[in-house]
C-alpha cells in the first residue's frame, strides 16, 4: 500500500478519533475539571500503551542515541506536560468557539516548521486545500458570541492558545525523525510516561496535590472518561504519530485539523444538534479543501 495513502488515512483517523472524544465529553455534560481529567486520561492512556506494547511485542528500551533521547524527552515535556496545560489554560479563558479558531494556527505552524527542519514543500493544490480547511473551520466556529471576559484575560487566553499550538506542532515534529528508528507504539509509550511524570511533578512542586487525587475519584461518569481516553489520548495520539511517519507533516496536519468539522457532523447525527447554514457552508468548504489535498 502506498505510504502517502497510509499517512492520509492515519491523519483522518486522528481527526475522527478526536472528534468522537469531544462528543463523548459533551455527553458527559463537561462536568470534569480539566486538570484532573488530563492526569487521569494520560495515566489510563499510558496503561493502554503498555498493554498494547506487550501484546504486540514492542515492549523494549528504545534503541536511541543520546541526542535522540533528548528529542524524545523534549517532545514529551512539550506535548504532554506543557501543551495540554496551555490548551486547558486557553480554553478556560476564551471558550471552545474561539479556541477552535486559534487551533487553525496549528496547520501553518507545522508547515513552516516542517519546511525549516525537514525541507518539506507543499504543492499549490495542497496549500489551497489547507487554506480551505482552515477557512471552513473558522466559519464553523465563529457563530458563538465572544466570552464575556476582560480584554486582558482575552489576550492571555489567546497567548496560551498560541503556545499550545506551537507545543503540539513541535512535539510531533521532534519525534518525526525517531519513528524511522523505533516503532511508533514504543515511542508513544515512553513519551506518555515521561510527560505524565513531569506533569505530576509540576503539581507536586506547586503543592496542588488535590488535582492529582481528584483525577482518581471515580463516579457515574467513569464510562465517559474511559471511552474518551481510549479514543483521545490513546487512539488519536497513536494515529497522529503514524500519520507523520508516512506522509508530509504539513499534509498530515491539514487532515488532523478536520476534527473540528467532524465534531460538527457528529453533533448533528449523535447529539441531534441543528445544522445551521453556517455549518453547511463550513462543512462544504472544509471537505472541498480535504479533497484538494488528497489530489495534491
């Protein structure tokens, strides 16, 4: 099977998995506190990666050189420890609508970084398609009113959102070279272990033990937490790294970004939310962009 096709498929699976994750959290009523949820999800994902590595015979110490280990550690801290924290801090300040628009910066950031570090050049058809995907997401996410917060808080939230996108783009590009030497499953296992370790250490140093303890208080919403963990930190992360292994980083990022459009579609089908004209337009534009990328 063509590697580029595999990359496209994994990138789309990343978007679909993440979209289902958001829908499951919506079904839970969003009653989870963000930080405990991240700690619990990352811990459960680590266990799932460990079990999977054992089952598929990938459980071994990564055969990496010194500088490659620094890349793996840096990717873990940047993505799991910092990226998730920045994303939560931004979401708490500017809301989901604006956050979805800020997330659109992920694609151009990945494109610039992949050109700078890997000399990857996107074709004109892919660039136009990526632009249409971003336009569609912006239209689909722009319907809600701006959150009623002070201008200072708004700028702080936008800054955190931008830092989150740089973190998420950087974390996957840092290990792009490593997947040529090690299995994606094994690298992801160690990445989550390192990232979760530093995340817990951070909250211990801050004296916020309660966040860690709250993460393991089970209640009636456990089924939503576990389901969203399987599809989110576990499946979507695995597909995410596989997509960058088999295709251009910028191309994978465009497909990854389609998650926002899939969320709109799933919300209509599963949650019975009304499909507004703006949503129709957003879906049509984004799908057209995705098709252009596929043809590129």
